[in-house]
C-alpha cells in the first residue's frame, strides 16, 4: 500500500538512498534538505510522487512550515525518517563548544523537533511510524567522537522513551543505528575536525588517521543497503525501539553489549553497596 514518507537530510548519502528506495516502492515522498536544488533531478523524474522542500531541522518554525506543506500536498504523513545529521571530531578537551552545540542542535534537538512536529498529524490519523537515524556510536566509544556519539546516544534514548508515550496512540518509534557508510560524513575532506593538543595524537589522532586510510574507505558500505533496512523496519508489525543496521553495526553492537554485561557482573558487588 502506498504511504506518505517524510524524509530529512535527503540531498546525499543515506537520506537520498532512502528517498530513492521509497519512490521505487511506490510511496509518495516529501524530501527535505537545506537546498532544494540538490534534489531537482529526482523531482523532475517523479513530479507527482515527490515533493521537495527546504528544511533546517534545528528550526521549530521551519518544521511547522514543512509539515504544513506536506499535509497540504498529500493530506497525511505515514512515515517520518529523520536522517539529517552533522558530525565533528576532536578531543573533548579541545573541541570548541560551538561544534559540540551544533551537533546536538542538529542531531538531537532536530530529532526531538521532528517527532514533535509530526506526532499531531499521526495522532489525528490514528497512527504512523517515526524512524530516527542514530548511529552505532550510541553503543560504542571511539576516541575523538565524544560529542557526535553523545548526540546520537541521546537520539536512541529519546526514541525508547518516546515509544512508550506514543505507542498507545498507534505510533511506532525506532532508532536506526547504522554502521559505516559511504556518505559525506565519512569522506576525509568533508569531516569537521577540530584542532587538538599533541597529547591526543595517539588517541584522537589515531582515529583521524584511520578514517583517512584507503582500507577504511574501502570498507564503507553502500547506503542503499541501509536504506533497505529502513524500508523493512517501517513495515514491521512489532518493531524494536533500537535497530542495528549493517553487519558491522551488529558485530560492534553485540560485542559492546557483551563487554558491558561482563563489566557489570565484575563490579556487581561494588554496585550493590548502595
């Protein structure tokens, strides 16, 4: 059955792959980006099926306008995919607070605004799906990514509580946690890297160097595979509130869960003192 999908961060990478997959599946799509020109080719190919509009996900007023535009064109929103994201690397000591705040404004507060904007329409129509793109970084740790991973961990935690609130209203919520993909964030020339003290060369510096190696770039997965996971998740009758996406994400997530359980068990006597 054809649905109406509302997808943010649609100009490149995973967002564009989700738009293309949803269109191929016969859905009607509202695709948003900061620049509508980036989606002009898809709009020309699918004039009846696709609505392209600009959106700054960190702006509450922009969300209100975008939802009004979507409802005016298609009359409903069945699936929200909040994919828009922003990433920066640097040591926790040195990274500018402006870069920390920018990541939370886009990644976390953007997700909160997305849910708040679409819930009234979904509640009125009796249901819907909210898919928030998080990251495997919500479950693991990597030197240099403290701000980015923290913003994504907040998205996953938000999704879990939100699911409890809106589930009785017929709205299902899932945080999708992808691993490494061939996206703009993964490109060495596109990453925002804050200068850091040489004391962190062996930790943060090692992460930056690894991301720039041909081996890492070769291991990045096609976003189309992750888009397929998103479409399948939207069709589940009883979806999880957190879903690992990608074989690497699953392997890293499973290993992190085991390590955390072992650490909890090891320190259980200390934990139980309180």
